[in-house]
């Protein structure tokens, strides 16, 4: 093809249907046709729905709602515990199948991947959609699991195609039909339109993806900044993002760690202990990546399950736990009433760089300075943990802690900027890196 008539792009988005739930049902076939939810441990205050099967979805059960709420909707709901090692096992098998068809396989989560088959689909099928059908059959035959596949000319529309019809379906969204299929949908169905953006767009009289596509991009930029222009491109089918090769990582933009505590935090000492343990995890991972944080963000969730987020720029970039903990504590003290119970805290390192940032020099002694002794101490802790295990050494506040600091458990039911996944991908236990 000439430069004026380039080869049309063909992108697939493959999404495992009710992934966590269906993996669990492989060992419980007797439950396949009854409502099932995969849930955390209510005893450990993680009593929320991580995933549900198709039968449970008919009762309007939502990912991240409490078990109590889910059982109000469906008293006969069957509960199964999660097994994250199994999910990772099937993730590897399924993505291994994808890699037989193209080297450009980019996971979007543990249960979703994009494939760029522009230069390979002709080797395996009569059309890209036929290749999608072939992939669905391969995955089902190999694993017993089903996938839905969106086929389109860009990543955003391919993702929306896999969401359009479930389970076990192929949806083609082409240059010829995308206006008919996608433009009538609510604007919140567009990838990366979160609650805040949806509310701002509604205030502008923009309720469908078609409304968004037809709106002057200058008005959208005024209302939403860069996001407005980006969403406009997505709605018009102008997404040009490439599908990365398997193993080609996206640059880490933030590193965060969150915890729902065994009991609510009410005293300054408990809050400091929680923030110190979380900051210790985040700082250790910053050092492993060779990164420094230029800002820190704290998410605070109260007993009413409502959250606030606050962040601040650091005077000097850091990868030390003490610095992150001190700044996080300052944010909590400034933004959360003293004595008001805290159910969950998350500490997130932002504005990451691979070099310490210079700071404004001062004629006085108040300019921030590096602390080589503290740096050596925390790197020594890294070495001990690497040799003897993650929990070989910890701060005194974490030892025999009544709030559950010995072995952090992640609870990430509401990740920023994420549409809800049918399988609760945000709920996979482990430190969050986005």
C-alpha cells in the first residue's frame, strides 16, 4: 500500500467473561447455573464482591458492593473465596494463545488484552472477525473459559466492542458502522469517561457519545482540559495509540499501596502507624524501580465508605519511607477531622522520575537536603527483606499490630479512572502499579 492508502489497522480486544467467577466454577460445575459471587473474607473486613457470574448479574449485583447488600438482592447467592494464583495461571495460558497469532499483545488487566493483528490475520482466517471467532474457540477448548472479542480499527473501539455483547461473542466495529453502534450509547460508556467527566459533560448538554463527537473540541477543552480533546478524538474514532509488544511495559506513572484495616483507626498513633507501613511498601517499590516521587497522594475512606483524595508536591523528590509517611500524615491532619474513624488509607507516589529533582537553593538553612544515613538504612532494610522475606523486618508500630499491619492486604475497590470490570480486576490483591 502507498503512504496515501496505508494498510488498515485491525485491533482485537479480548475480554474474559466473568473471569474470577468462571475460573472458580471450573472446580464447581454444580454451581454454574446458580448465582455465584467471588468474595473477600467478611471476618477480615474485606466482605465485598470481587466478581460474579452471569446468573448473579441478573440480580443487579455489582462488583465492590458489600456481601450484605448482594444477599439482600439475592438471598441464595453462593459465595466462593478468591484464588489469585489460579487467575494468574489462566492469564498466562490465555495470553500464550494470543501470542501465537501476533507479537503485539498488550494486557489491559488480568482478564483483558489488546492484539494488533494488522499484519497477521490473513495467515489464519478469512477476516479479522473470523480470527476473533477462532480465538474464542481456542480459549474455550483449552481452558473451559469464554471470552468476548471486539474487532475494530483502534484500541478504544475494540475495547468497546468486547463490552458491547457478552458473553462469548464477537462484535465488529468498523469505519462504516461505528456511528450507528456507538454514537447512540450514553457518553459514560466511552472508555475513560469517569463520573466527574460525565457530570461535566451532562452540564454541557452532552449525553451520548454522538453528542460528544459533534461538540466543538474547543468547548470540550475549556471544560475538561486535555481530557476534553482526548475524549473528542476517541468519540470520532481517531485513537491512534499502538498496541505494545508482549513484555513491553508502559512507564510507571504512580506507585500506590492501600489497606482496609482490621478495625477503624481513631487515634493519631494508629493513623501514623498505618501511614508508616503503607509508605514503607511504596518506598521499597520506588527503590526497586529506581524511581523517585515528586508528589504524594493520600486516599482516606471513612466508615460511611465515602473517600477523599488529597495530594501535595514535595519540596524534594524522594524514595524514602520516612519522607512519604511524614507528608502523608500532614495531608491527613489537614484534611480529616481529628478522631473521625478511618476505615481505609492509600498512599500513592506521583510525579515519578528516575533522577532526584533539583530543589530551589536557599541562602538560609531551610532548603531540603538529602539524608544519606536514612538512605543507607532503608536500603539495608531492602536487602534484609530480599534475603529473608517481605515481613522479615518491620517498624515497631507494625509488630503485633491490632489494626492488621503485619502483612498488608490490598483493597482497591475504586481505582481512579477505571470503568468497572465484570471481574473486579482492580481487586486483585497485591501492590498497585499504574
